[in-house]
C-alpha cells in the first residue's frame, strides 16, 4: 500500500486541531467557570495555574503539528495563491488563529503573561478571571468560525466571488 502523504498530513492536521481547539473549549466552558466558583482567590490561582500549565504544554505540541501539516498541505497542493483569494478567506483565518496561539504559547506566556497572571490574579482574582474568560471566548469563537469555514471550504462549498 502506497502512502498518501497529503491524506496523512490532512488527517494529522485534523487530529492536531481536535486536541488543541477541543482543549481550548474545555478550558473556556468548564475549567474557567469551575475556577471562578472556588471560594478564595489563592485557591483559584493555584487550581487554574496547575491545570492550565499542563494544557499549555500539550498545546505547544498540537499547534506545532497543526502548523507543520498545514504548511505542508499548502506546499504539496501548490495552493499559496489562496492567501489572496477571497473565497479562501479561511486559509488566512487558519494561519491567523495559529499565529495568535503560537505567539501566546511560545513567546508571551513564558516571557510575560505568566508573571502578569500571578500578580494580577493575586491582587484581584475576580476581575482577572473575568478578563481571562472573555479572552478565551473570543479565541474559541474565532477558532470555531475558522473550523466551519475550513471544513466547508475544503469540501467544495466556497463563497461565490
Ligand atoms: C499555519 C496554519 C495553518 C495552515 C497553513 C493550514 C492549512 C490548511 C490546508 C492547506 C488545508 C487543506 C485545505 C483543502 O483541502 O483545500 C487545511 C484544512 C483544514 N484546516 Fe488548516 N491550516 C492551519 C491551521 C489551522 C487551524 C488553526 C485550524 C483550526 C482552527 C485549522 C483547521 C482546519 C480544518 C478543520 C481543515 C479541514 C480538513 C478537511 O475537512 O479536509 N487549520 N488547513
């Protein structure tokens, strides 16, 4: 049996997306609300930090897998022109979602955000967790719109332009 590299890349791409965006959905809809229900600020910070750190570690691998397989597919399909074709809006959208998370996970979180979170959340847990939850909702919504566009677009349902 011959290996179909493009199909394999697509399958791995989707596995990466499922683990990564699924994790973001879990953090947004289950972990953050549960954290905010804990009584003391100190408990909230410790609980969220421990679990989010574990997820952030995983997400570094899954964003890497998604990016590598995504760029591989664009190269294998000679599809770089999609970056400036309106009906393929979901290709720049995928890349933008990926770039935002990559920047957050590999640069901002280790260098700035972790320290900022510890400080802010200890001073004012309620306001800090409200802000974090709002940001997670924005990222989750953008990711899900992108998934809707990518699956329908990849299977032939393109905008009529
Ligand atoms: C560097 C970033 C990325 C690149 C270069 C990229 C590229 C691609 C390419 C070339 C395809 C195949 C399109 C086709 O068959 O016509 C694809 C499919 C797909 N991508 Fe991405 N992608 C990236 C990130 C993402 C992200 C962040 C998400 C989720 C939010 C995502 C979700 C999907 C989905 C759901 C499909 C459809 C799979 C299918 O049904 O066949 N991708 N991507």
